[in-house]
């Protein structure tokens, strides 16, 4: 990706920091103006008082005290504006950035995270966000303030002595050279920390998600070792970043100190040689030089922070740009004829096909089961039907419309999926069924009744909190919530992917029985459970092996053929 393309992807993220936030920023700029004015007046006062002491002053003590009072009043006003608007600016900027990032995240395809690392986004909305706020926004506001002081100080210096001002500008090249030399190094160090923290966040997520597996396989020491490695990597990257920042800070301070002493000694020489430089002028030049040097001192840190922040934004923007489905045409949320798969072939990796020349005819309103061994391609077919992958060969037709031409929003209004791993939010049963949307009460009651959830709600109530990822519910109860969700959406097509794999035989039958009783829906079920009472009620079975359909027909017909399905079924009965 070119630099221009990367900048174009980054631009909307930067805009979110300032959208509708310019008034708050303007108030902080006004505060900076007032603060700079007050400090410049104080610098003038230092010269005036010094000249008064040396006998060269033209203003009385009374006048200088009045001016000093006005300067401190400006400082109080500047502080009040900062107190009110500085926090507003940053809070709104971060809120909008987080909101925009999350909205963009929700635009991704349904299977986006099957090939992506979600830790990148966790890090982007936590660690990286803190970096952007502290290293970019905070320093941006600082650079605005010191820039105003810089301009005012430069004007005063030129007014007092153009010659000494030229000398000061010459000395000031030293901090600029330091800034250019160390800015990129600091940005690289910041990005390295972000990358290491992203990996560390991923390990934490895996460890917490797979905690039961870790305990049951006694893998605590192995996971602790992996944690120690990633923890050490984060610490080393952070240590390097601190070293770079220390280097930037002290190199800038040393360069700035050299400038101050250089200018002060030149001013002293000019004063002693009678070049029109008074003691007050020499003294105020040192004071004003602080304001001239401030941007030079702050700019290396600001430049490094901006580069680091933009690097983090670029990484996030590029990730969010991937796996976003292209818009297609809108279709009605109804299925009249059925679904046709015609000569479908698909491979996750080149040269390793998962599906080979698959063809199926699925009548609207029918119920079909896909059976076969692990890795035979059953779940891949359902993923294709949900448009998780669009780079297949062949045709997938909903009625007469090719899937690749359908917009994702239209497809999701047509098709719902019930998966083995049902995610349940730590909220009420009702909210988990409705997915936080409003539905008529009679429709919710219908979904509850048809999914078999009525008994649970009668016992625990619709406001029962389900716990983190449904920890307060059984596997069967979570699956019934998943069915109720699909029923409430009233999509004509219902895909069921190994929904009962983790359930006991009785609960598995109850869940599948509830699905089979849903008249008017086109149901496509992937199941490992070869229950005769369930399979006989399906309109058709498709037996898959090595990505191909070996047999298709009714349960009775396939049993009479005594082929591959007959073998699978016979073995399953012996094992049960």
C-alpha cells in the first residue's frame, strides 16, 4: 500500500478527533493566547524592572505593579478556560474516535475474525488509544500554546535587537537538528511497544477463553512460560522506548541549554562593547529565549508522538479496511423457490480444495441435513451460504439471484445461523433474545414458546442475568436462546451448524426437535448426531466425504442403498 493510500485510510480517523470539537479546541487556543500574552508581559516587566534598578528605566514602580496585576489576571482567565474546555476537547475526541473505530469494526464480514487477530482491535481501543491521547492530543495542545509564545517572543526580540535575534536563531538550529535526528527513532520504538502489547493481549484473551482446557490438561506451567516470554518482550520494548524518550528529552535539553548560554554570553559581550544592549535587554533575551526554544524543545516529542500515533492509526485503518464485504443489490427477505448450489468448489489455501464440485437443490420451506465425517466440508457449505467467503467457483443461487451480487444487509435479513458456540451477553434473557432491539410482545412470546424457553423464563424470569458468556445457563438453554433469536428475526432461511455437538443426547434431541417443528422455514442442519427420529423427518440428506457429495436422498432411501451413509449410521448406533 502506497503512502498516499495509507494517508487516505488514516484521514477519517484523524477527522473524528476534531469533528464537532473545534469550539473546545478554539477555547484552548484562546487560553494559550492569553497565557502567552501574560508571559510576554511578565518578560517585559523583567526588563523594565532591571532597567529601573540600573537607572535606565522609564516606568515607575506604581505603573509596573499595575501592569503585573493585569498579567496575572490574564493568567487566571487562561487557567479558567483551560479548566473548562481542555478536558472537554480530549474527552470528546477520544469518545468519537472510539465510536468511529467500533462502528467500522461492525462493518466487517460475518467471518472476519476467522482469519484475523482480534487482539489488534483490543489493543487499538485500549493501549493505543492512551498513546494517541497522551502523545498526540496532549502535545498538540502544548505545541499550540508554545507556538503563540514563540511568535510573540520573536517579535519582541526583533524589536529589542535584530542582531542578537539573528544570533539566537543561529544557535537554535542545534535543537532542530536533534529533533530531526531522533524523531523517527522514537516513532519506531512506540510502534514496537504497540506490536508487543497486541501479542500479549492476544495471549491473555486465549488464556482466559481456554482456561478450562489449560486446567484440565495441566498446562499451567506451559502457559505461564508463554506468558513470561510475551511479558518479557513487552518489558524490553517498553524499556527501549523509555531509553529513546530519555535520549530525546536530554538531547533536547542539552541543545537548548547550549543555545541559552551562547546567546547570553553574546548579549553580555555586546553590552560590554557598547552596542546598545542594556543589562535589562540581555536579561530579557534569556527569558524570551525560553519561549523561542519551547517549540524546539517540545517539537521533537510532539513529532515523535504524532508519528507514533499516526503509525497506530495506520495499522488500525488498514486492518479495518480488510474483510469488509462489498455492497450488492437489495433483495426481498423471502425465499420462493429455494437455494441452489451449482458445481461449487472452494479452497481456503491454493491447491488444498475443501469442496469439490458440490451441487444441491434445497426447496424453500424444506428441512435438509448435511452429514459426514469431520473435515468433509459441511460447515464450509454453511459459511458459504452466509457469504463468509465470496471467492468460490460455481454458483450459489437464492431463488434466481447469485449470492455474490446480494448486499450483506439483505442476506442477513434472509438468513440466520445457529452455531455450536452460542455467545450470550452478560445481560438479561430478554435482551439476549431480542439482541437489545424492540419487538412486539406477542412476537417475543411466540419465539420463546417455539424455542422451548418458556419453562426457563417461568422459573427464572425474563430479567434473569445470564452471566459472562452465559455462565448462568446450561448448554441447552443457551442454544434455545440462539433459536429464539433466529425466530424473532423471522428470516426465511435457518442454518444450524453443529448446534447440539456439546449437548447430551436428550437435550440434543429437544433442540433439534424444536428446529424441525418450525414450519415455513428453510432449514439446513449440519449435525454429528445421527438420530433416526430426527433424520427421518428431514426432506433430504446429503452425505459428504472429502468435500464431495457421495449420496443424497431420504433417510429410508440411503439406508436401503447400504452405502457410505449406511456405514456412518451403523457405526454411530454401535457407539451410542
